[in-house]
């Protein structure tokens, strides 16, 4: 089946949940996963608020929640049928539980922090960067100061405290619970084989990308397009003006995001949902800055407080309207018929290779045809070798095809089928037969 032929990079927990609802309701309805994803996002917002009010105040936390909920990218990406919204929710739950553990270093919070962190990593393995970053920041800070409230108010970093704290069984319980679920899943072989090709897009094979200044500029430009670089810089400023305890959590979170981007140099520049965790990070980091502004407005009287509330209302209303406009401005009603047409143009038993949107998933979902993807690094002259067992070359994403590849296909292979939006080349009958 198509399901077993696909790479499985994480357990299909969300997909299984949605499939159960499909069976109960009697059919597929994409509103179901969107409702679930939005629900996960709202739960994350609730715990972000509770964490933010403990870091500063309820009013400042509300500003962070507004950023989390109403940015256009947040509105669009938080309703997608992907594990990422649930992963972000669990990362926030982990940060919240770790922060509570700092207040009361009891087993309740230690177990919750480890459980939430472990499930987050199980839901999507890349969460290990963010869970690990937050855990490292909060645990090192908590263990590097004396356990008394007086030391918390005037923290003095001491290596002796850190060494003794590392012998704390609660610390080991947190770490073990965070790593146990993914270790069981992956080391026990419960995941489907074939995920190794994913590593070709990581720093293990693309480390040279990190040596180019253009990589970092493109990263900043992409973030600017998604969230606004001014907002990101304001969030970084927020980490500098808060308490040392808050700073430890936030810097751990930021460190996790930075390492995440460096480990996935290709995806961080091309996949917008790889930045979805940044929305939660921005929201948390802006809360301390919002607290300073709120305190300044409070000192200046009721009129200034009303003015600040009006400015914030306009800010969030504007971004919410932009987010809504993006959603209603897109019409995908013709997509199912188009992909069904492409699927019907490919003979049922034929093997195909090509370039298609979303890794060919749209064609697979609506057209019930699976194609192997043409490697981006391949040369056109490599086609006879790469597609030795393929019957057709399918192109539905022309923007992904180089001019050289297009010219090579047109010169060497006849067109099997062509309509607006797609072209299929016949690889079985080349125009110039091989000698």
C-alpha cells in the first residue's frame, strides 16, 4: 500500500486519531484534523498564559497569547494537518512544568516535565532540540544556585551546587522520561524503514551550507517574511530585560531553535512549518518586554493605559484580519479534480518519476498515483540511470524543474500527455533509441 511505501519519520499518532474520527463519522472531512490542530494550539495558548503570568504578570501574558494566536502565520499554520501544532503544545507544556518544578522541586512537577517532554519528542523527533534547550536552561539555572528562596532572588552561580544537583534523582527522572518514549519507538524498530534518506538534508551532508553568509541572510529573510524581523528582534530584546531565571528558560529555547536550524540547513530555508515553534518562542520572549511597557503606562495614569490597550487592539486586529484575508483569498476547490485528472493520465501499473508539489502527496491523496521524486542534485544526463525502471516522467511543479532538465526531456523523450498544469514524458520510447 502507499502507506507502507512512504518514509515514516515519526509515529502517525495524529493521523491515527483523525482516522478513528473518520471511521466514526463515516468519511473523510479535512475539517476534523484542522479542528484538532486548532484545539492543540489553544491548549498551548492556555499554558503559555499561565507560564507568562508566572514569569511577569497576567496582563503581559495576555500580550504574549495575542502574539501566539493572531499572527497571520500562526493562524494559517496552526490549523494544518501535521504533528507540528501538537508538538508546539507539548513543548509549551514541558516549559510550564519545568518552571513549576523550579518553584517546587517535588516529584509531581518532575514527572510531568519528563512526561510532556518525552511525548513531544515522540510526536516529532525534532522537538528534541527545543525540549532539550528548555530543559538545559531551566535545570542548569535551578541547579547552579542554592535551593533557598534567598538565593533565587540573588542567584550566585556555584559549580558545587550544580554537581550536587546532578545527583538529584528528580533530574535523572526528568531526563529519562524525556528520552524513553522516542528511544523505545526508534530503537525497537517500531518505525517504518526508509527514513534514512531524510538525513541527506541535514548538516551531516549539507554542512558546507553553514559556511556561506548567504545561508544566514536567507534564514533572516525567510523569518522576516513569515513573522517580521522587527518582532523577532523585539523578542530577543525581551530576553535581555527579564530576570535571570526567565532568561535561562528563554535562552535555552532560543538555543534549541538555533541548533535546530543549523542541523536542518535545507528545511529551515524552504519549509515554513519548521518555524512554527518560533511563534511560541516569540510570544514567550515578548512577555517581559510587554511587562516593562505596561508598567510604564501604569505609572502615567489611566489615559495612557487606555491608549496602550487601543494600540495593542489595533495591532492584533490588523494581523488577525491579514491572516483571515490570506485564508479566504485562496480557493482550492478545483484541486481535487485537477489531481484526479493527473492520476488518470498515468496508467495504473506504470512506474513514474518526476517533480510534484508537496513530495507528490497531493497526487497520491487525490489521484491515487505515487511517483518517485527527481533528486534536486541530479544532472539531466543522469536521467537514464536514475529512471532506468521508470515508465514516465511527470511534471506538475514546473517551478522546480531547471531549464537544462526541461530541455533534455523535450529533446530526448516524447510527450505522453499534457494539459494546463502538468506534462508527462514517455521514458519507455525515447526519441533517440540507445545504441
